[in-house]
């Protein structure tokens, strides 16, 4: 397949910059993929750092741009925000839309090895290789200044993308991430579906296991609402904290009193996360 | 019907305050109505000013809370934000959902006089009387400090609510309002549907006509994107400006280069509008 050509779907002026939605034929995922970009005003004058945001289950490339309230500060700080969709769509895989926890909008930012998912559900390679190459070719991006963050499934995705590529991202953070997928129902189902029954295969895609095995991140910021209904069964940040403590990985884990799992929570702490990334990306 | 009892649908911590969604049996509209409220942190300690936001065609009481990016600054300024739905729903009126320009989500913030709409589509009385009474009874609201703003159909609604009640609202503003409904297709269709063919009846609900006839507002702030696809045919802010100039009504009308009609535009200028209201409401 030839190098991707970007197809602009819509474009909107926003805080002096631009929010735009793109589609392209992905070589890695074997079909159309979608993503959105916020270009800050500074991108008119030169290259700007790139901050990737990975979204959670059921979300699209639009969710963050609509709900996160990030544009004001990203415009001030001069950060480009790149938001991929949460999976390939309309792949023709049977029942791809039947379960909100696997398949469409539940790509888990890993490379599937199991049929029928393996040829299409390769979100790790997409997010860490094909999408950045496309961004670097298409936008005024400083590709030596990349950061990554995300929410829930995407918070975990951000951790794993960074843990599997030491030194790649200058800054990492997460909102209410799935912290230990091998030890929660969402992760167990997704890993069984995409990676098969071999637990050792899963360890290479589990943030807590990767930290435990010695992988390192830049100093990590994690916010977690105490009224998040998924906290105890699915998210388990205490397991990530334990692994970080044992391994000497710097972690700032903040429990935010009364906040739930949604974007009212994410938007409240967006400023702290953007400043965390800007400190590393624009220094 | 007894005084409305509020039914809390959902509640979310947000910027130290709370976004909550309510339903209640409306006497004025003869059935269930919905609205949302942002309570700033200051409401825990005492009464706060109330700023009403009226949304545009197709929107619900959720649109603003999700997309407008208003909570951060409203929390800082200590403003309560009250957002009604854009019409009654599920009224049983034939074809209420058939046309996005009239009926459901297109109440136009007026009191209908025509069958079959008249008993239910009474958004003016709802927004200016029943909803404020309910807010005053149910929340720590300073009912002597009310402001009102809105977007598109709701921008016009805000103007008309204020123009018909001189001295009621301390502050008024609008994003891309329908400025002269009697002279645009959206307004002509809605007025014909709700008010009948009598143009004089419509003049009492047309912001430009009300200004022309001598009604007054607090100094008015209006933002309008130059790339708004509805600008020329539907919005016509130049007619409002002309009426304001002739009548001596203070108006700051700002054309924002390259912005469209959506919430990427609204959110960009939200801060200016909230500060405009806070200057009058918290002085």
C-alpha cells in the first residue's frame, strides 16, 4: 500500500488554532483509520511538540476534542494534541460491534496475535509508528518532543506505549488508567481475546508487570477519582503504585475526592496534566 | 398540579463544584421538563448568582455542560449555571420529531399560541418564571442576581427574555444569535408554526423588532464567527446592530475571524462572556 494520504473530514477554528478530523488508509491496521488533531496557534510559525491522547472504551477520536476542555491551555502552551480513534472500525470481523469491552472502540492499544483480530487490531504499532510518521510528514511537529497520556483503557495504553519504548516519550500521564489488566475483568477479557490464553504473552502488555520487570518511564502523573465506579474492580491503581515503589519508578498518584470516571473528572484535572507535559516538552 | 419535585438523574463532581441533571413535572409546559445545573464551589458556603444559558436547535440540557468548557471559570467566578432543555419532549403532538427546525429541541423560547403546540410549547414562561422559581427554592441562588446568555436559537432566546422583562437580568450576551427571526427562514417557519401568520404577533418575540420598538437591555455582548455557514441566511447580526444603533442600545458585536457555528467557537469565547456576566453579577 502506498504511503497514507490524509483525507480531511472537518476543520474548526478553536482558541486561535484548529481542530481537524482526518481519515486515512492505514497500512498497519489494513484499512481506514481516523484521528483528530489540535494545532495550536504557534504551529503557524514553526514546529511544536506533539502530545498524544489515547481515549477509553466506547470513545472515538472526537470524544477528547469535545469534552476534555484542553484547547485553551494547549493553545497557550503551544502543544499539538493528536487523538487516534480507539480501534479500527467496520473491519468485517464477525461480531466486532457485539461487545463494548472488545472489538470496535476497545482496541486496548496492543497488537493482537489471535484470529480473527490479528491482521487489523494493531493499535500499538499504529499509535507508536504509523500515526507518528504520518503526523511528522503532515504537520509542523517536533518529532523529537513527544509526550503521551490517556484515560482509562487509554491511560493504560499510554503507560504501555511508553514502557515498551524507553526514552521515546519525554512525558507520560494518565487519568484513571486500567493499571493491571491481567488482574481485572476488562483486561483479562481483552487479553484473552487479542493475545490468547498465555499469561506470559499478556505480561508484555501489562503496565504493572512491565514496571515490575524493570521498564522505566519519565516521572509519572496519575489522577484517580475516589467515586469512580470502576476503581475497585477494574482500575486497581494500588497495584501500579506497589510496582512503582518496588522498582523505584517515580509516580505521583493523586486520589481526587468525589470525582467519577467521566470527562467532568478528566476536564477538571486537564490543566495539571497539560502543564506536566509542557514542562518536559517545551523546556 | 403540585409544586414541582425535582428528580435528580445524575450528578458529577467538576472543578470542585457539581454538574447535575434534573427532571421535573412542569406546570407551565404540562409535562416533564429537564435541565442541568453547575453549582460552583462557593455555593457550599452561601448563595451565588445565577446565569442561565439557552441552547440552540437540536441541543439538550447536556450540550453546554459537555462542550462549552465553562466550568473552570464559573468555579473561579462563583457563578451558578442553569441550562434548560430546548423544548418539551415526548408530548404526543403529531410529528413533534419530524423537523429539526420546529417541535422537539426547537422551542424557540417563546409561548406558542397555535394548536397543537400552545398547551406545551411555553418555553418563555418556563425559562423566565417556572424554572427560576424552582431554582430559587432548590439551590443556594441569589435570585436578585440573574444573567442570561445563549447560542443561536438560544442566543435569540436570551435577548428576547431580557428585552421583554426590562431590569430583570443584570447581564445579557449571545453567541451567534438568530438576530431577526421575522427576516430569516428558521424564524419565519418557527413563528408561523407557533404564533400563526400574524406578523404583528411575531414582533413581540423578535429581538431586533423589540429593540427597534424601544425595549432596552444591559450593555450587550455578541460574538459571531465569520465562517459560520448560517451567518448570511439565518443569523443577520447586522439587523440587530442597525436597530441598536438607531435606538441607542449599547452593543459590542465582535466578528471572530474564521470561526464557525459550533462549540469550538463557543468554547473559545466562553471566558469573555463569563467575565462579562460576572462583572455585573458579582459586583
